[in-house]
C-alpha cells in the first residue's frame, strides 16, 4: 500500500508543474512591466513601495528539508517549487524597480525576516549544511546558468537538476539585489561548517559575477549623471574591473580629491573598503570622517556603491560651497592642500595660513596684504615670521 501511495504522489508531482509553469510565465512578464508605474506612484504619492501581498504570503511558510524524503525531494516537489518560483518573481520585481523602490522592497524583506528561511533551505538542500556544497562544475552549472534560469530548458532536464539550477540562480539573485541581507544572514549563521562552505562557494563562483554586475551598474550610473551646476565640478568616475575598484575624483583648483572603493574577494559577504587616495582642501580629521561616512552609507543602503559616491560628492560640494580664493595666491587650495581659513578682520578677505606666513616673513610686519591694517592672527604665525 505504501508503495502505491508513493507512486501516486510521484505522479501528482509530475503533473502539477504544468499549472505552476503557466502561472509563473504570466507573472514573470507582468511584474517587471508594472514596476515603472509603481516607481512613479511612489515618488508622486511620497509613500513606500510594497511587494504584492499575495506573493509574499507564499514565502511565509518556507519548506523544511526534513519533511521530504530523498526520493521525493529529488522530484522537485510542488511545495518547494512553489516557494522557489515565488522568490524568482520577487526578484523579477526587483530587476525592473527604481533605486528607491528596491530599497523599499529590501526593507520589507528585512522587516518580515523572509531571506533567512530561503537561504537556510538552499544550503540544506545544496549540501552546505553538511559541509559538502554542490560542485557547480560537475553539476554543469557554469556562469551563464548561475546568472539566468530558463524554465523551458530546465523542464527537459531531470527534476533534481531543475531544482538545483533554480536554487543556484536564486542565491545569485539574493547576492545581486539584497547583498546586505545575505551578509547579515552570513554573520549570524551559528554553524561554522555552513559558514565556511558558503564562504568558499561564494568566493569561487558568485562573487566574481556580482562584482562585475556592480561595476557595470556604476558605469551606467556614471554615464547617466546630469551636468553639474555652474558653481560645481563633475564627479569623475573610473572603474577598474581588473583590480575590482571604483575611483571617484573631484577637481579642486587643478588638483583632484580622490577616493577608492575596493571590493573584497568574497563580496558581498565581506564589506567593501573605502580608502582615501588624495586629500585636498580639508583636514585629515575631516577627510577620515568623510571616508567613514561613505563606508557607512554603502553599508546601510543595502550595499549601494552609487549612494556612497553621492555622499562623497555632497561632502565635497558642501565643504567648497561659497569658498573664495586666497587673496595672495589667487587659488582655493594652497601648496599644502588646505583652503583659505584666515580672515582679515577689517577687509574680510580670506588667506591661506602658509601664504600669510610668507607675507609676514617677507614684509617683516603683521599687516593685511590688501588693506594694510594690523592682522590679528591669534596664533604663533607672527612670531615665527619675525624669527625668520
């Protein structure tokens, strides 16, 4: 009797995917198409976007691997198939959504703690929890298969291969669209065995793809930037795929203030690093503060590199806003990369400290170079100038 029941179950599992595939095909086309209107409505109505409630309801009860014997699991049972295809549709919505809407969707997934059950299922089925992750080369799942899942092609493959392909693709989509949530899961994972398996698997087969995707997105974003206002300079973006780095520069008085954003080998499980390449016009303390702010913005905006670059530009333009040239050298930035910060109390002109020092030393007096009134510097500069 048990064998007869098993045969019936297997027969049902073979027939059910036809209905699922038809429904998936319709939604797979409809969800991305609807994102443009959703993005506009969110901006006009000034509200947060929400993923379809009916779709999210299918994610609430994640399948547990222990509920499926190995022979049934290998048939790609409908509960698991429904759950995974629902996630595919979630990421279909992400793929065509605006930056703001994507952030809203990510916030919703985080608030409802939906990513962790998905990752737990993936790594249970794919062997990471047992320390034996699926060998993607042997499984014939190369880069193209990781990046894209074709339901029609997969239908002609064995059920187990179909399931593994979809799971591998979904992990890639998780890293691409919700890197911050995956990183949080990884850091909170209590099984060292699972963590190590996921780490090496990700570094070898997924991180290179996600890094290239992210760098491509930065290039597209940089090319679409509008011309800056007349009183600002353009943000200079250079992308190096070979070294996995993004350089951002801002010209200040013929010098370039520049930072570098560097990707670790296991991105996004490990955070990117923001380094200062060339500091101009600001103090070391402020510069380090900016670097920390940019790092924080990227970390807390779901790994958005463009948000970090915008934060860099805001900091620079804010610091330079209304800044005037030194009345001695007629430059904003001095030879020691500082801005004019000493103001004459009478004529109100600004000067570089270094320029004033040279003026006091050469003239042997502490008067303003322009109005010739006594310059109350308030530091040791006059004494140092007189000692020369």
